[in-house]
C-alpha cells in the first residue's frame, strides 16, 4: 500500500490541476478503503477546520515527557513581558529543590539570558539573523538529587514549550529507536503547531552519559557516536523537517499539498534559538577524574574506589578532555559550554525535603490518605529515620519514595476499609510497620461493624439505582453478613454480590407478577438465597394466577 501511495503522488506531479484534483479524490478513496482493514498507531493526528489554513497538529495525549503550557497568547505574553531576575528564579526553585545552590545559579542565569534574548528577538526580528552563542547546559550528578525536578519547575515557572526525553531512547537512524529530530517536532506539538513559538522552547535530555561512545573494553559504540553527531547539529543550528520521513501521516500530508489546494505553509523549524539542557549521573567519569587528580597530586593512583561524599568534588573538576576520554565527541561536548555539578544528598538533606519542599513526597501520602478521609501525624524522629533509611538506598530523593512505600503499603490497603480516621507514625512504625498496623486495627476493632453496616447500606443503595428494586436487610441478616465479611476477609460488597448474584433476575420476575419492588432480606435469605428466591418466584406466579381468576 505504501508503494502505491508514493507512486501515485509522483504521477500527480505531471498532471494538470484538474486532473490532479480528480486523481487525488480517487486516491483518497482508495486510501480510506485500504485503512479500513489496516491497523495503525499514529504518533499524532490532524484536525481539519473549515478554513484550510487553520490545520492544527494535536499534542500526543497522556505523554508524561511533555509539559503542556497554556494558550499561545498567554505564552507569548509571558515571553514579551519576561522580566525575571536570576535571584527570583533561584528563590522560586528553593521552594521545591533542596541544596544544589550552584546548579540553581547557573540555570537561573542561563534561563534569564535565553529569554531576555528571545524577548529582544520578538521586539526586533532582525536580531534573529545575528549570531548568538547559546548557553546550552550540562548538569552532572548522581541520581535523585533533583536534576530533572529543577527543569520541570523552571518550565512550570516560565510556561514556554518544554520537552523532556531520555537519551537512551534514541538511535542513530531512528529506525530502531527514536530520531533525535523528534524532540524538535514534539516541541512544535507542544506549541500547538506554532513554529515561531516552538523555536524559543527548551529541550531537556536526561541520561546523556548513556550515549558515551566508548563501551567496556574500549570498543566504540557506533550508535552512541551517531546519536551525538545528530544531537550536536540540533544544538548548534539546523533546519528540522516538521514531518518525519518514516511517518505515514507525513506522506498523506504531502499528497494533500501536491493537489495545490492549500496555501504554502512552513514545513521546517530552525533550532538556532532552542535552548538545550542535558544531564547525567556520570558516576564512572568521577572515578576517572579522581585517578587523574590523584595522579597529579600524589604521583600515583589510589585505585578506582570513590566515596559518594567526594563524588561532587571530582565531577566539578571534570574538564573537556575528561569528557572526550569518557566517550563524547569533541564537537558534541563543545556545544555544552555551561557545566555544573549537582551535590549528593545526605540524610539531613532528605529530611529537609520531607519537611520543607513544596513537592515533598510526604505531602502526596497525606493527600492519598485524605482521599479516604484519613489523616496521620509523623514525629520528627520518624522523619529522621525515614531520611536515614532513604540515604542507605543511594538513590537520592527517590529513596524516600522507596522507604515510605514500604512503610505505608499495607496501611493504604487496609485502613480505607476501616473506621480509623487518624493514626500516628513514630520510629516504631518505621521499624515495624506490620506490627504497628495490626495493633491499630485491633484497638479499633469495635468500630468495624459500624463501617461494614455502612458498606451494606451502600450496596443496597447501588442495587436500587441499578435495578429499581429495594432491599431491606433485617438485623439478623446484617449480623450474618458482617460475620461472613470478617471471617472470609472480604468486603460486604463482595459477600453480597456472591450470595445474591442472581437476585435481580428473580426479583424482576416477582415485580412483574405482583408489582412489588420492596423486599425484606432476613437471616434465612442470606444463608440460603437460592432456595428463598425460588420460593418467592413460585409464590409470585400463584399470586398472579389468583388475581387472574378473580378478574374472570
């Protein structure tokens, strides 16, 4: 099918305008028919407005790597009115990210310089043609110290088009992995197809150290080198086609353009004013720098061992030659003139993240429990213990999630089905979460029957909404169901749905025979529902027959 599309588009070039229109209509019919029996997953779709010039590209839905800003007018207004100073951006970042003072300074200055330049270009378009050396940034540092979080909050503050991706997903050609030019195309999608707006955006690439071109044994990783070369073209200046050559949608668009029915439209974007920020852990680089530094200071190397506390120091001392030896092309690393090393986080830093960061994971857990009407307090000693255990994980702030999830996993599973609305997290909770949970459940066991009674009422209400039939459980039936729920470790809903699974069918028959919609469910009914339902149905037919005889 693809060959027929391409050949048909070539034939169109040699036709008259009238013939083109006729042929195009026929080709579109053939394509539509072919697509009926073909399954495709398009990276994005098009929407046609009545005005042909208003064709828009949709942003890919549910893409976690893309920050979607507000309206184009609002974004352009922010850019035109950009007047933030580096200290103001630093202060904003301090609300979310603990430590990383040097990284905050570097990013704040770079962002201000970039958007001041963008604003000047908007005010005076002639500046677009002048040479401008972008301050593309390289962030170094261990995982979980806030590199990605810094960028995410900067993008939120500025509101400009922003795209985030991992370097590991790219391949040299794009046939196996993604094409690096897709980053720029994603930027255009985020800008709702506005190329002028997208050209002022930010592209953030994480795990850049994974594409270093020297693997183990000094064997060149050709794919990594190819990705570097393609990226350096983007970071400097190049024209990127808005449509991927491997994208079938692009071929369809090309056919539409051949017809000559649409006005000319810009099909590429220049990357000259797109700011690139890349980051990576570079743990092995720190070891190489340590060897070099130790060799020059002492005269011999002490070996590859490296304390985490000293990792920051060695990454700060990394030079261009170190990056080249690590496996980066000189031209590639030259496109990243601004380099800054992020600091490792100790347990005191992790405790500050829990207590003072506006993005603290602890706040997320409070919200999770609040969704069930449950609140909890955590002692200062418990926070320090969580931070201490997270530090052992060696994954920075991500370790906090690992520790908290381990502690709260069963709390989040069990407590929403109980009457418990508040609990306290102490160091004993951190050390023995299962034991503490069982103690809390035992202390509040006397309240559980009230919760189960409420659950039974909710089941009855839902049954009435779905089937128009009213179930009224008497006290003995309620006690039987509650005991079964506790003994079988099932919810009241699960018990009722299992025992009364065919009730609605039988009760509807009874309702049609007698007009009755209200039914009393007693102990015998919940103990032997099939037998009782059968008795009710038989009785309803007898009642119907008696009424029929009376009317004769």
